[in-house]
């Protein structure tokens, strides 16, 4: 019985549809996560990264992520709008066909 449940859990792990093979534990980075990420300073006398440069880079990455997420949200809204319009059109066509007496 335990094996059955493990297999069922494995099948449900994909979170983004059939073309994405990420586990359910994967969560994409959000812009705020990039902006809040901090790196430990290097010990005295060792080489390291310039904290200001790292911060500027993270801000740039966060900005790019924000643009991508906004574009994705807009695309999803447009997709829903088109799907709704198609459903309405199909319903109208079906009603018109039924009114004319053409049944499948």
C-alpha cells in the first residue's frame, strides 16, 4: 500500500503542467527574494565581492524578474480573455444551430 501512495505522490509533483519536470518543492524566485538576499562578508584579510556591486546586481536581477512576472501575468490575462470570447462564440454558434433545427 505504501508503494502505491509513493507512486501517486510522484505523479503529482509537477507544478507547471506536463512540460515542466520540477518537483512540488520547487518555488521560483520572486523579485523581493532577490532584493532581500544578503551575502556574508568575507573574513578580514581575504578576498571577496564588493557588497555594493553585489547589491546593484541583485537589484538589476530583481527588476528583470519583476518585468518577466508582469509580462507573464498580462499574457495569462489575455489568454483567459481569448478563451472566454471563444466560449461565448461557441455557445452562440450552438444556440444558432439549434434554433435553425440542425442538431448533431
